[in-house]
C-alpha cells in the first residue's frame, strides 16, 4: 500500500458525485514538496470540489488521497484481507465452502471469499474480540492518518476568507496552534506577531474581522493557516471576492510564500500569478484534468482545444 | 365617589394589610421567580444536549451511515429519543405534564418545588432546543469549515467557533423563554405550590373578595414581563450594535 516515489500529496482516481451530478470523474495528480500548482478551468468545472476533496471537506465518492505515505481518505480497514479472515462471517463461509467443495484448496477458497465479502457483511460483526480490534488498529495506524491530524498539515484559504468573526485577529491566528499543537500562549502570540509583521498588519492584531478590508482579511486568513506550519496550503480563488484594488496585496503575499518554498495548490483566475510563480498549471474541465504542463508550455503552446478556447476568453 | 374610595381602601386593607397578607404575595412571587429561574437553567441544559445530538446527527449521518457501526447506531438512537421527547412535550398541555410528574413519576417525593422545576425545565427544554438549532444554523457554514480545515474536530469547532457566535443570536431568545416561563409557571398551584397566582387565590379564599388579590397578581406579572421585555430589547440592541 506504499508508493515508491513519495509525493507530498497524491491523488489517485478521485471521483465525486453529488447525487447524479458527476462533478469529478477520475482525477489523479501528484504534488511534490515545494511545488506551486495552479489549477484553472471554467466555473462549475469542479475546481473547488477537487481542492475540498484534498482535505476531505468533501468526502470523495471513490478514490484515494495520500499525504506522504499515509492514506487520508477513509477506505474501510475492515476490507483488509487480514481483518476479513478473522471475522466470524468469513470463518462460517469458509467452513461451508470447505464442506461443499472438499477438494478445493484452502488458498483458493480464501481468495474467492475475500473477493466476495463486502464490508456490509462484516458490519454486524464489528465487535469481535481483542485480536480483531488490535489488528484493525495496527492496520489503521500503519496506513492511515487521522483526518484532523491531516488537516493540521493541509492548510486552506477560502474565497470568503472565513475569519472567525467572534475572535480578534491575534486570537484567530493563535487559536489552532494553542489548542491543537499545545503551543503556549506566549509562543503562539510571538509567532503570530512575526507573521503579522511580515504582512504589515501588526497594528491590526486586536481588531475584529468586521473592522478589516477584504484584502486585509484574506492576508490574515493566509497567516492563520501558516501559523499551523502546514506542509501544503490550498487556496480556493483567494482573490475572487476582493475589490480589484486589493487583489495585488494578497497576490504579493502568495508570491512571497511561493518563493519561500511553500507547497501550494492554487485555484485562481489570475493568469499573471500562474505565469510568474507556478511550477505547474493544471486545466480542469468537466471534472477531469484536460491538460497539465509547465506555465511556459501551458500558455504558449496549449494542446487541448477546450483549453485554447478557455485561454482565448481569459487572456484578452 | 367618596364612598367608593372608602370601600376601596377598606378592601385594600382587608386583602393586603390585615394579617400581613401582602407577604403572601411576596413569598409567592419569590417562589415564581425561583421556579422560573431554575426551570430555565434546566431547560437550557436539556436544550443544549438535544440541539447538539440533533444537529450532529444531521451533519454527520451521511458519513457515519456509510461506515456503519456502533457510533452511528448510538447517535441515531439518541436522535430518535430526542425526536420522541420533542413530539411528546410539544403535543401535550403543560398542566398535564406537571400533574403526571407530580402524581405519577415523582409520586413519592415531598419536594413539590423541585418537581415543578423539573417539569417546567423539561417542557422548556423542547423549545430551547429549537432556539439552539436555529442558532447553530444561522452561523455561516464557512466558519465551521474554516475550523475543520485547521484540524479542529467537530466538537472543538462547535465549542470555540460556532457556539460563541450562536450565543449572540440565541441569548435574547433565551431571555424571552424566561419571560414566557414566568407566566407559564402560574399553574404550579395545581400541585400545591404557593406561587404568585396561588398566593392571590389563597387571599381570595380567605377574604372572599376576588377583585383586589387577582388584579394585584395580574399587575405584578404585567410589571415583571414589561420590565424584562425592555431589558431584553436593550440587550438585543447592544448585541446587534457591537462589532463583535
Ligand atoms: N455541496 C454541493 N452539493 C451539490 N452540488 C455541489 C456542491 N458543491 C458543488 N456542487 C456542484 O458541483 C459542480 C462543481 O462545483 P465547483 O467544484 O464549485 O466548481 P468550480 O469551483 O470549478 O466553479 C457544480 O455543478 C456545483 O453545482
Ligand atoms: Mg469554485
């Protein structure tokens, strides 16, 4: 269950359906440490959904998301062969098969049963003894990362900023490090102040979100995510809700971040940003990756006709 | 005119001064406030639990259902229990609930005040639960998602982010629930409690004049309700105007 070359984030065969609406239809991608991946595509093509599947704000219908060598998506550990073998259901079926087909080898029966048994068959048998439970836990710990832990390492910046309205700027930034990383108040405040200094908003430390402009809110939202020292930052159209005169200040922070080596996945319509700092640009349309390339190739030599069409509309 | 006034004074003396009967009203009023206050607290406690169970069920049922197992069964069991509670409480009269509590469930208890607090608290809880549920839903979904995206679990996100914001909306409504309960507890006399209403009625029984004691009781309720309503309005305005 381990990958050979360890990408920081690996997405494998991601599908997401909302009812009968097939929003993502098989997306696979790898994001290496230090990369800045820009995702573009028409509105409604599934960009936000893709991003939100990476930290499981949306639960994928099928597919896997890996953070380094640990699986983020919930694939039921009950489906693991070693666990199935321990279940009463399996043992009962095994005995039945054995008496029905005395000639068959244990191995072949086992192979057939494991393919056949579904997780539903095991559900009502979930509390079977210590050995079963400890094996489950072992399998889980070896292969999975708890979603809340994973999210500590995957920061997210939203289009609508989503600063905590009930908290001051400084509390917005220090809350998670204090409660989740058990940082002391002094350390967390010190770090928050350094980050605020870096974006030139130290004087707003005690302000409430309602007292800030959109650009200021978004820069603070970025800092709030950074305070957790994430391995990767996800941006969902971070400048789309801003007045035009504030777009620059947010993009400047993001560019600085990118140059400092932060791993970033950015959904945006800012083609200038993509050209300047992206290491790779991905074009998503109708829930699939239609094209993927270095920014130079991507913009100067687009292959897919839909991408050419899209670019001709946005690059006037 | 003069006669009428003299009669009124005499009636007043008879009903309130003689035998210090005004202290009955005072004691009754205190009882009303005590029952209302503790019933409100109990109602809030119950309401929080119910609202938490019901909204976490709504929020998590899809993902938990798929995994199945113990957690889901427990949560859906409690969710069903809460639904039953809401239906029963909202579908039966408060007096009947009180009588059942007093004569059946707590038949062996001699502490009727406590029985009344529990009964009104349980009743109030059903309405408070809806207040909280409305409050939770009124907080922008983005606040919740931002909390989860930082790595807070469901309960932490509710505790640090959603509930504090919800309170601003919910606090005035809880005060209104208190005001409603002040009036609703006037049936406590059914189980032998000397609340404000019962005190007025006792005076009436002693003096054989209904006008004075009952109008006095009505005026006291009215005054308290008007004063509390004013205070809530002011609180509401303060919360609305504050930046945070
Ligand atoms: N929570 C949801 N429930 C149902 N449909 C959704 C939900 N979120 C997104 N969709 C649908 O998924 C499609 C893609 O949406 P989205 O990922 O937001 O696209 P983009 O970000 O590229 O504009 C749209 O058709 C949208 O209506
Ligand atoms: Mg979007």
